[in-house]
């Protein structure tokens, strides 16, 4: 690879915040961002889980710190960004990745508590983190926001039980486009990653359902479930200057699920 090509993905000197990073896709992406030179802030609800990931990244030669934050608690979200601004004075990359799906069943039976929890974490947390992150990025001339949505945000999926999760991810897709339109003048690019079925603990309800897998797997062109680290390259691309002319885009990484 030539020095010019190498430089396109170089994140040296950049500060990246990844929430929902204690495991799964978020953890894999945090590791990749650090490997390409970024100083990474690993965030999720539990400090000890964040610190375990951060310590592993540091042991591998990366720069990383851990900061606990419940993405569905707006006071914690504000405190997180206030601390980053105080301690670093900048933010270059924000990956909104935290997610929950406490209810799996008929959409008409969705209870209010489950609805609120899904929307608080999967949508409202993303919205206010993006707003706060964009303002901080604007102070240094710009940055990149990456929202983890889902192919289910394009077409509700996961059998007949993932409707409210799919709805929340559809909201993230529309939010991404709205932020991209308004934040471009601030130098902030906003894009969405749309993973397909990925082998994470979060997706275990789908992976362990023979009925769901019997429906979904035949639709995946590559005929397999993704590994979390197969999302990392897309995120490095969206975080780096390799994607300098990309904003408002939906980067689908689903093994061909959505083409069928």
C-alpha cells in the first residue's frame, strides 16, 4: 500500500468516542479505530466493562480510556460530553452504537415501558449525543458522526417480533439524514452503518431461533452471519478522510440480505 493510500485511513491525533463499546460491534470498532491511530474513549453503562476493553486496547499499543455512560440517561450523556470537552477540548469522531431490545413479540402488544426504553437508548440517546458531539466538533472545524442503525430500519425484520427495534432504527436513519443536512455547514459529516445479522450477544434471540434463522439465512447472499469485526472497516472508512465527501449516506453491511 502506498503512503498516500495509507494516509487516507490514518486517524492519528483524532479523538473518537464509541458508545455501546463494551462488547460486540462497538468493541470491534473501538479496537479498529485505535489500531488506525485514534485515541478512543470506550463508553457503556458499566465502568468495569469499559475499562476491561480499554485496558486490552492499551495492551495492544493503542490509546484508550474508559468513561461510563448510560445512553438512555440524558444527564449522563451531557456529563460525558462535558467531561470530554473539559479534558480534551475536542472530539473528532462519534460512533453512536448503544442499543437495547427488551421486547420481542407482536407490535400491538408492545408495553409502554419497553417502548420508552427502546426509544430512549436507540433513538433519543443518539439524537442528543449527536447534537452535543456536533457542537463540540464544530469548534475544531468538523468531524464525523457514525450512527449504528440496522437493515431492519429499512424493512422491519427479525421475524415477527422485532417491530419496535426496527422502528427505532428507522428513526435513526431519518435522524442521520437530517443531521447530515444541517451539520454540513459546521464541517460535520453524519452517516449511518446498517449491519445485517451479526454474531453478538445482543442478537442472540435471533441467532437461537430456528424459525427466524430459517427465514433469514436463506436471504443472505453470503449464506452466513457476520462477525462483529466485519463492521469495523466500514467504520474506519466513515471516520477517516477516505470518506471526506460522504455524508447522509447509509452504508449497508449485511452480506446481501437486503438485496433479496
